[in-house]
């Protein structure tokens, strides 16, 4: 019984899966931060362009 427990504790086949899960979670978190940052910055630019275009007159 002790041998089986020792063999089980020494196996590392599941460690790779844990590494991929952690890596994937980090990538998703970074993507969320980047999306939020870009969305916030582009909102101000969009408002500025809208105000500029609203102030312009069309015609002669």
C-alpha cells in the first residue's frame, strides 16, 4: 500500500494540465485588462471626434 501511495505522489502527468490552466487564466485576465484599457481610451477619442464633427458646418 505504501508503494502505491509513493508512486501516486511521484507521478507528474497532471502537473502539465495545471500549468496550462494557470497559463490560460493569466492570458484571459491580461486580455480583459487590455480590452478595458482600450475601451476606456477609445471612448474619449470618440467623444472628441463627435464634438469636432458636430461643430463643423456643411455647405457653402
